[in-house]
C-alpha cells in the first residue's frame, strides 16, 4: 500500500518570515528516498486552535503526519498537547526522557547540573508512544499510531530535526514501506547542473525503475539513482548498470559514489594513504580548513594552515617573496603557488593547498574581476595552479573556490591529471 | 478590519525537497511589514486536483490568497487555470501581456526575438484581473477579487517573486492595510533560550501590543519586539520602552539591536576604531576566520590567522613553548593564551583571538571531555582566557566556541568586563 505523508511545521517565526522551512526540504528528500509520497506541506503558528485545524485537514489527506517544531519549553510544548488531543491520547510523564534531559544539563553545567524547571515539561509524552531520544538537543520527539495514522513529532531546529528523523523516525517507519527503496548518489564536480541535465534529459525521462534525478549544490551535481524492489539485493541489481553507465559517461568528473562531500573524499584518501595536508587561504578565509575540520577524525591528517587575508601575512608568515607580490599582485598564479609551497614548508605537511582570488562584492585593487580565483596544490613532485572564473554571490564564489582546491587534492591522491 | 493571508506554493520540486520554500519566507516578511497577518503556508505539487483542494481550504480561513509558482509554460500554467476555476473566472487572452513577453524575448535574443511558442499561453489571464507585468522574467502575475477574497498569483523563482510582490502586489493591496507593523530585535549572547524565557515569560504573556517573542540560535537568543500602529513613528514609540527595559534587564549580555550576528558587530566595532584582528584556531579549525570573512569589507581589519590543528603547528608557527604544551596539554588555559599572543605577534595585529578545545565526538588524548573549550583574547594590555563547557554536536560546540571568542572581542572594544 502506498503511503502519503504530510508535513506540518509549527512556529510563528516561519509565518513572520524569520526563517525558511528547511526542515520540510530535508524531510521531503528523506521521505522520497523511502518511497513515501508527500502531497502537502503546511506551516502554522504557535496557536493551538489553528494547529488543531491543520491536523484535522491533514488527517483527511495523509496517513503519516510529521510535525516539526513547537516541542520546546518556550512554546509550552504546544505540538505535543495538541496532537495528543487530536488523536485522543493523554500525556504521561516519561521518567527516562526526564533522566536524559537532566544528564544533558549536567554536561552543560558540570558544577551544578542546573536545569531550568520548565524543561521537565518536555518529558510529558503521549501515552503509548515510542519516545525518540534527542542526542542533539533537549526536546525528545516521539511517534505513535492512532486511527490508522502514524504521527511523528520532531524538534524544530534543523540540527536536531534531521538526525532525529534519520536515526529515530526512519526505523519507526520501516514497517510501512512495502519492499525497499535503495538510492545511490553519483557525485560530480566540474560540470554545471544544466549541462548534466541536458546530457541526461532523454534518458531520465525514459526511466521508471530505477529513476535518475539531478540535485545541484554549489558547483556540484548529485545524480541520485533510486530503485524500488522486494529486497535490497534486487534494488541494488537495478541500480548497478545505471551507476556503471554514469561512471563511464562522466569519468574523472565523478568524485565519489555515496560520498557526502569532496572534503570527506579527501579526508578518506588522506587517511588511507597516510598523507598529511595543510591549507593557505586568502579569499576563502578559513573555509577550506573549516570544511575539513567539520569532519570528525580530520586531526589525523590535517595539520592546519594559515589564513593570509592580508598580503603582509602572505609575505611574513608564508614567505611569499615580496617582489612576487609587488609584481604579480596577491591574486595571481605565481602567488597562489608560492602560498601553497609556503604553508607546506611551514607546517611540514606532505601536501598543501592554497587559494587566492576576488570573492567580491568589489574587484580588487588591481581591478581583477569578482570571481577570479587561483587554486594551488603543492606536492613533493611540484606545484600545480588552476585558474577559475567563478560567478554568483560572495558565498558561492568562496564555496566553489574551496571545491576546486579539494578537487586538486582528490585528483593527486587518485592519480588523475589536474 | 484585520486581513488574513494564506500562502500557497505550487511545485513538485518543493515536495521532493529539491528546494526550500524561500518565497514563503520573503512574502511573510513583507506581509508582516504591511500589517497583514499570515496564519498558514501550504505547499502543493503540480497537480490540479490537489491544488484545487488546497485553495478550497484556504478560502475558509483567509481573505487574501497568494500563490507562488506554477505559472510558466513548463507546468501548463496550472495555477492560473485552477485559481480561475475555483473563483468562477474565465481566462482571457491579454494582448498587452503578450506584447510584453515578445519584448522580453527581443531583449534576450536581439537578433531574432525568438520566443518558444508555448510562452504565449502565459498571456491568458483571469477575466477582470489586474495583470502584474514581469520585468524580471517572462510569466506575468496578476491579482483579482472574487467573493470577498483577494487572489494574487506570483511566479515561483525567488528572483521574480520577490520584486513582483514588492512592485506589483503591494500597490494592489495598499487599500487593505490599516497601519504598519514594526519589529526590533534585541540580540543576547551568554544566556540559554530557556533561561531567557523563564525570566520573561510572565511579561511576554501579558503583552499584546507590542508583543515580545524569543528565538534561539546556537548559543544565542534573539528577542523580537513587534508593534502595530497607524504609522511607523507610533509603532516605534510603542517599541522603545520595551527595548529600553530589555537593555536594562540583560545589560552587557545584549550584543546588539537589529544586528545580524556577533561577527557583524565585531567587524563594525573594529572598523569604527581602526583596530586589526587575527585568529589562532585549533578546535574551531578556521570557523572564526570563515565567519568574519563571510562579511564583505572584512579585509579592512582582519589580517588573517593560523589554523593550528596539530600541536607542532602551535609550537612551530605560533611559538607556543613546547614545555607548556607538554605540561598543560594543547587544551588548556595557558596554551589558549599563548596561541592568542603568538598569532598577534606573528601577524602584527592589534588584537588576536584563539580557541582550543575538544569538539568531539571523542575526548582528547588527555581525557579532556567533549565540549571543554578555552577562548582567549590577546590585547596590548594583556591576555584573557575564558573557560567554556559546550554541549551538543561537534558543529554546535564549534559554533558556540567561535561565539565566545567573538564575544571577547566585542567586550574589549566596548569597554565591558570579560
């Protein structure tokens, strides 16, 4: 039987436009991967009567209702009490949830374990529910079934909502999916979404099972192959030939399959090969280092780096020769190379990347245009510099520049040409 | 008479999670500024029957319905035909709209003026409507009134939706707005959301105009005061005493009013005072530098920094004495201070921040617990180190650690105690 989910986001801040409903985006993707169809998203404020009406409408058109938000102490745990009421449930005090919250506050205040009294409110959950432990914040979520409808409540902050869905709600929903849905993501760097899409459009339109869909990130494209079958092996067998075909078609532009990001691929390769890395960053201003150190375990191979935002830091710390800076300017091929060599010598790492460019919004003092970026890789065999013309916002230019630097590392470590 | 708007976004890509509903965020903000209340957002796919049902629900609970998306030729102008039908209108060919579209394509292809034939479809609009000329794309929008409901249709791409709302829909709605809504945000760092909330709960519940509402970010709280009045000055006069009271109550914990972020406050202060900054980062791994350089104009005062992820980089680049590292460990008060001093000397900046700590997921090799962080500020008058116990995910611990470092800069530059 096909299942239909409806997402209800609770929060006046959404209706005031303070934030966008990114929870709905994240959950929609995950549900689509599970083969569960979403027909509607609804957003409603912190108002019990209007939330009740939204739930009544949703009951008519979905058999899975997922709420996000309205679980914390500041909103009086609005969502839990309204949903419990809509489905004829009482709230009961969950000792286990209370204990977990207390433990969270002991970690927060190791001296006193002080927890504001109103936090205990969050331990009241609908009778007979499956509590979802919150390892990413305080408010627990939960799931229950009533009248043929599965109800799932998740916290609002995306940093809690997304992992709680994946680790708590997906197992809770597992029995609803008839057969399994398996997805594989082929990740491409170096071709725009519209180029990839026009190359594949006919093929994608002709496909039914598996399906093939492109998703664009900054300068990257993810091609997701999704197959539905009676069991996982059969689904994987449907995916395999399409995956093989994409690998052949896009060749070295494919940086990974089912990899979360370019930096994750680099980190894995560095660890496998026991190679260390450092970074010298001008226009990316720490973004490359930040992205690598977002990943647990980065310290095994990432030694660190230098953010040389000012030219004097390029000279004094990275030893970029002053005549080179004077002659070519900070945004130039030779300076990018010298920065990479400089940080590699300084930190004693095996490899080093460097980025210098104009992120905007204004051209630099030598009238280099916004978007001009040089990314360099220094290796024991020599130094390579790539020239990039980025477009879009400051944020996008910086992300794409970081992607290029990471792509150089990936190519070096897998023996591909630069 | 108070007006209630409902936003209906049309697009299967929203239900698949390919994009977030940022149109709803933009329009909600604008409507709130006009004094028009929004009770619900709905998202529905490119499906006539489900869109019709969403419109029927919206008619019951709003007197302004604004749709976004589903206007272009690729979706068969779904929204226009369904909305016209729901409100008993015929579609009629609008000569003026067709001419404008042709002109747009002449600008796009000055040689041929070539326009795909199906674009003419977009010139069919509900009878008696006010067409909204699209100067930012091709699909015209429109507004009409039927049965006491104002209906507004806008294109989906945010780059067309936002300006068309502002320049076409707002004038169309002007006669409906009785007064204006003004908001001010008081931003607090150093108290948790639930602590702020328990301090203010009684007051917030008792308030009607202006209202006061808390919003939490990582380690920060935003208190938003919102007033409604006949004109802007009167609304501001309602806000002023509440703002004053919050400033007195939270004192130096308030880092700004209507400021976007701690780093933006620091950047503004640094520029005002002509003071330069650098950063030495261990567990934040470049995040502080990244956040500061996210802001255009950072290069005027931010010289750069060092990501000293490995201890040998702390010693070799930042000159942290080896005996200190051996005796106290990399995650310690004296090492944080020495890192800040080291990067300040290295870059020749006036001020320097440093962060060292355990972001997790594992304790460090000296068994320091996850979440223990030291943030330091080095100044011409001396060095100060703050000890922090963070909780939550690796991402959250890093963000909060960066916030503390920035808070030290803010306090120093405004003459507050650390």
